[in-house]
C-alpha cells in the first residue's frame, strides 16, 4: 500500500510537470505566432512578390502585369541609364575603401592612452549619429558656388581649383563620395576601436619585451585578431556603395551622372511607372549583396583551432 502511494505521488508530479511544460510551450507559441506572422508578411512575402514582379511588365496597377521573362534583367545590364549606376557605385566604393583605411588608422592611434582622446573620439563619431538628410543639406550649402568650400580654397590660395562642384560631371561624384566617407567613418572607427580594446594587453606586453615596434605589433597581433571584423566592415562598405540613396538624391536628385541603384529604382518606378524593371533592379541588388557575403566568407574565413 505504501509502494502504491509512493509511485502514485511520483506519477502525479510527472503529470504536473508535463502539464506545466505543455502550458509553457503553448504560451511561447502564442507570443511568437504574431511576430512570426508580421515577419513573414512584411519581410518574406515582399521579397517573393518583388521576385515575381521582376519577370513582368507591371506598371503599378492591379492586374496589369504581363510575363516578359528575363527582359527586365537584360535591360538592367544593357540599358545605358541603368549601367551608369555601376560606374557611380565605383566612386562610393572607392570612398568606402578609403573610409575603412582612415577608420582603422584613427582607431590604432586612439586605442592607446592619448591626452584628449575622448574629445577626438566624439568628434570622429559625431557625423554618423547626424541625420543623413541634415548632412546632405549641409553639404549642399557647403558645395554651392561661392560657398564655404570655395571660400576655404581661396583662403588656402587655391582659387584655380574652384569649380561648380555639384554640376561638373568630373567632380560631382567625388564630392558626393567624400560626403559618404565623412558621414560613415565614425561607425567603422567605433567598431575597430572596440575590437582593438578587446584584445588582451598581455600580447602587446610580450611583443614589446621581444623588441617588436608599433607596426610589427599591428601586423602580428592587432590585424590577425580583428581580421573577421575588417572583412565584415568591408562587406558593409560594398553593399552601402551600391544602395546609397540620401546623399545623391538630396544633393543632385540623381542628375549629372550621380544616379545610384536606389535613386534609379525610385525614378524607374514612380516617374516612368516601370515597376517591373524597378523590381528587377532590387533583385540584382539583393544578388550582389549575397555574392559579396559569400566572397567575404571565403576570403575572411575564420580559422579553427586544431
């Protein structure tokens, strides 16, 4: 009789435990189902919709699309207006690469105790937290004829270098590329600085005892320990150079050869009502981002301990 009571209580506790577990799973499912539905509807479903519409001549109205196969994709790579976005992306890519170099150099300099380093860190990071529209509007005033930049060149005795910066096809993309660099250098700097400060000081102390200089410490300790972060930031620079929107749109409205993927998509869809071609451009951007991520994983492959 005692044995029956003993196992009866044990079975009761197990049933109660299973009941509580089942209630926990139900509660978890209830709380997750709504966010998952939002994720599917607002993230996954639009991607599949864009992929479908990219094979049509959709003009933006319900039921107006006709299947055109690969025509939109062929236009993206053969039409001169669309091909120009790849040339424009090259300027932003150059600015993005320079941004990584400058950010890394600044992080190396300020990773060590320097008087007033906190002020310098704030100055470097400040442009990134500024609103992109405000930055673009500020530089539109900065680059205007007889503006602040022209006044600076005159003060430096370089008046012969003055040009109409935002209207001259030979200078406009370089000018916009500089804005892109200035706006984003703080973000890369912060990531690099945080990574460097996470590296153990013991490595540097041992290297200093062995007589290694600053450059040898960087190549042997700093860079190997942050190689994956450098690859990640390089990936962001490449993707951002293709998708940049606010700077060219506000400063030049995508004119004078400054059109990017984003500005061209907007113009194609809402000016010419070629929503099918705009969707094809969006898919091309997505594919480029995917290819860049794959290449990044191949080049900056994480080393595993044996």
